């Protein structure tokens, strides 16, 4: 017969109803890490603005903080080499001609993030997706410029990643 006093008894319904100080940790509650003093949600609008309007000094502050975070979270250069190499290829061949390659970058990076199952790769994927979504691929006039600005943001982050010792 199950012990009614056991807080982990599955017959009691929700096992997390117990009132211990650690119940939040058991429910996978976590405080979001800040990057350069802001949360990812706060940076998202800035990232979109940098892709659409161009980078500024705040971009560099973000790039340094994010580069350090990616290094600390174990992201290696080899993990992102394929995606960044593909971005350079798109830039060299022209954004309009390589539109399908650009559109496939997100699923390729999603696959890499899941395969690596590393905190740093997930953070890089989140950054990339925020910037990727800011590019209006239907705007043939501005989308190549937006792609170049996306590349600048990514280059800055990767430069600081390397600076802080990313392998």
C-alpha cells in the first residue's frame, strides 16, 4: 500500500505540491541568464533593429557579452563553421541567387543544435533565429542589405567568442 505521507507518491496527484524550498528547482524553474545586463527577450528587439537598420555601439556590447557566454557555455568554432561558411558562400554568390540556401540555414542549424545538445549551441541557435526572422525575404531591394547586417552581427559575436578563448 502506498505511503500517504510520502510527498513523491504518484497516487497523490501532482508530486510537486510539497512545500519544500526546492520545489521550484524540481519543476525546472530557472532564472533567465542575463547577457550584458539584459535578458534574451530584451535583446531580441535590438537584434532585429540591427539587422534591419544597421549595427551601432550597443551591437558591440551585445557581441562581446554573447561571445563570452557562448565560449563559457562550451560552443566550439567547429560547431558553427558549417553555418558561417554557408553564410559567406551566400554573401559571395549574392543573396538573391542563394535565397534557397539562406532559407535552409535555419533548419540546418536546428539540426546541429539538437545533435550537439549543448547549451552554447542552443544560445547560438536562438541568436541566429532572432536575426534570421528579421530579414524580409520578400523585399528584394532591402533583403541583401539585411543579410549583410545579419552577417556583421554574427561576425562580431564570433570574433568575441574567439577572443575569449573559444576553440
